[in-house]
């Protein structure tokens, strides 16, 4: 990965995390921007989100985040000076749940 892509990923992560606190209010405490994967041409970026709560709460939170997608895109465009601002795609990061399941299985041995 180039240094430029890594810097853009970091800026996107910071911008989205700030926007989450602005748009979601108290629900923002249940969202963590775990990482960002930007395409080499910087036209698209996948934002990985760690969500707290049970499955239905996570689904509702993800739906809320999708509703604010345009606002997130606008907030990002306001913070970045580039020819093309990457198009954001939100995905749920299930790494934490997977790690907890592995930990539970190891404790059961």
C-alpha cells in the first residue's frame, strides 16, 4: 500500500468517526470505526464498523448509518481536498464477535 493511500485511509477514519458522533448523538457510543480500506485509485473506500448490541440493535444502527450516508459523504468532502473524494461503503466488522466466540470455545476446553 502506498503512503498516500494509508494517509487517506487515516483521514477518512477520523472524518467518519467525527461525523458518527455528530449525527448519531447518544447512539454513537455503540459505533467504532475499526478501519478503512481505500482502493488504490482512491475512488472507493470501505469503512469497517464495529457495532455494539444484539443483532436487531446492530441492524437498526446500520440502517441509521445508511440513512446518513449522504451526510457522511458531504462531511468527508468538506475535510478533504482531492480531485475525487472516495465513495464510502459501510460494512460491519465482525472481528470482535469472532474473537469472543474463539475465546469462549477455548475456555470450554
